[in-house]
C-alpha cells in the first residue's frame, strides 16, 4: 500500500512538473509573484520525487528467489556477537494455565486438559470452547517497560514478543484478523508495546511467529464438536480457521505439508507478515515449523524478500532463524539465509556458523502453576556451553494471565543479571578458541570452556576453581597479568614446559597458583588471559 501511494505521489509531481516546464517565460513574468515561487517549488518537488523513486528502486535488492535471497548476510556482526535473548509464550491459553498446547488437547476426550476444562469451565466443545478464554484474558498487570528493564539487566542482547502462536490469536493491532489482543481480550497491542520498550533499553528486537499451521490446529475440535458448535460454528472461523473435514490427529509435528491448504490461509500469513514488518521493524524473526511445503517455498521466498528489502530501507541488518538442519531439506530455510535454531537442543562441538537454541526458562513454555524457573547454575551452563560452541541462548519466559512474570522467573533473571554484570565480557563478541598446537577447535577441557576475543583468551570454569589450577596448552604473553573477572588483583601463574622443550613458546601447560578468596560470584568463574598470537 505504501509503495502504491508513493508511486501515485511521484506520478502526480512529475505531471505537474511537466506542466510547469511548458510555461513560457512570458507567462511566468506575467505573474512573477504568484507563479514563479510555485513553479520553483514544483520543480524542487519533482526533483525530490525522482530521487525518491530512484532510491526506492535501488533498495529492491532481493527478488523472491533462493539465488537472490542467498546474497543476504544470515549472521550480521551484532548477531555473531550476541549471547542471550528473551521472548515469551503468552496468550488466552495462559488463563487456564494448561501450557501452550492445551488449545488443541482440550478437545481430546480423556486428556488432562479436557478434564481440567470440563471441571472448571464446562464440557469442551459443547459448553465451553477455546474462544471463551479470550474475554477472560485481561493482562491487567502487563508492564512492558518493567519486562524490558529486567531483560536488559539479565544480560540480553535482544528481546521481543511471541506475535502469534499455533492457536491463531494475534498479539498485535492487525487489520487482517479480528481475533487480536487490541480488539479482544487485553485491548493492548502487545507486540508494539514490548518492541518499543525493548528499544528504549537499547536492545535489538525480535518476534516469534508460530502461526503457519493454524489451519489444522483445531482438527481435534472438528471431530469433537457437533455441527454449528464452537470449532464448527462459522461465526468463529476467524480464530479456528475455515470449517473443513479434519485431516490430522496431532496438529503439532513436522510431517504435514500444506500445499493442499486453501490459498486464503497462506494469503493471510503473508499479509500479517508484511504488516508486522512494516509496523514494528524488528531485528530478528524466529520462525517455527516452516517445513518444506509448510508453508510453500514460494511464500517463504516472498516473505523473506519483503523483509530483507524493508531492512535495506531501514538500513538494518536483520536475521531470520528457523529449525532443523538443511541437509536433505530437513531445515526450514537454507543456512546461507538463516542460522540454525535448535528447540531445546544443543551441539557438542563448535559450528562454523552462529546458531541458537530456544528453551523455556521454567518447566514449561507457557504459564502453569508449577512453571518455576531453572536453577541459576543450569541457566549459566546453557549459555556458556552454547557460546563456547558458537551459539547463543534464547529463553522463553512464561507470563501469568494478568501480565506479571512468575516471581521465580523474576528472581532467576535478577540473579542471572548479577552474574552477567561480572562475566558477560567473557562471552560477548567472542569466538570459540582452539587451544592445542595443531589448531584443532577444542572449546572445552573438563569443566572449562574456552573463548577468544582479540588477544585475550577467556577460560570459564563451570566448577569452583581450586589452586593450583592447570589449563593445558596455554602460554600467556610473557610478563602479562592474569585476572579473574570481578577481581582487580592479578593472579600468580607459571608455565610448565614439556621436559624436552626449552623455549617458552613451546608446548606447555599454564598453572594458576592462586585463586581469589572470596570468589566474585557463586557460579562459573572467568579467567582473562593475554596470550601469544603465534600459538593460535
């Protein structure tokens, strides 16, 4: 729409400019006061319009083909340097607190969520449907600024909302779906408010989009509900999707192509995507379930081209992450375009391209009464292990239906922030460090993880260090200081050479002869070591 308006504006100005240029000198001199300034203004507008038109054309760098899209830098520097991100799982499903798959399992007789809904709200699909949770979701204590401040304090590099989950309820002010958080439920543009709050904290922004399979999400309800009731009522197709014969018993897995689904479903995905891009100009998108054929490749290419071209106009470097490995078309997008995302998955060794894992901060993705928060040492170990293997961690918080975060997660993030204030230097903008003489990437030794930034090696010990501490194959710069982050006092050290070696630069082990007492933090201690470049 914006492009169309620009084209109309440009054409109008060019036509007026042509009329002005056809004026004779006599006509201009006849009414110098009124005509000449107007003519000059039109000439200037025409020149500006031509410049804008040419600029807009120049900005269309990407065509919707894989060949063109692969010119995009999948991992810009800000993403390569990043350590940590946050997003959320939050929606009407938070009201019954049955986590984020309950909206389809509630329609399966005998399931835990079916029994929960029947006991508390009414018989699913007969007396009560998922749609009926929407007006119960108020989010009265939602404070995006407080969330963003907490994410920033916890050490985040980027953060943002889950814009739409598999339930099909949009969390932004959209023109393409009446079932959205602005027009129903909370009455808030959740995506817009959180993106704005994160920007105010200096964070890069992200959105998660899981809405590709909503066409089949409620197939369980289509089997259960009588004709004309709840999922099978035409009044609610905006949420449940068009009424059709159910085809799947489990809507959430990775084997269902969507090339036989109606075009209207994919048109709505494309329109919503463009709207999100234009309104919120986020830095990273996390796409889930973008399997081959679901959505079709043509739609993926259109969406990527639209986003990449928009980012060029914004002069932003953007990232789109997706699931699984590309080999044998098992990854949703080519690695030249999209870094790998592993859901609750990890890599044992460094991967050349930056990657990420997304993982719940608590026991479940979305709020339940027992959601809790992972122990701090587990959170830190996930982050450190990922970064030492050239990855990052994207944690999902689980807001309560009123918009507050569970107290355990608030406390966990504050403790993480305390640790990050001391140790993030050892993680941010680092790369995995090879530390044997052959140059092989060995990012770990026992409980230690190795990272490098310029001439410094950071050794993070996940177990409490005891002196003397041996770090193999490391030779610090002669006469340099070794410190533990969070302590100013240099530590005593020496290099133990192999018996056959007489030169300092030869193979040997670093021995740190003392460690600080008391230690600066309770988990994962970081040593900063200036090293000899020739040893790498």
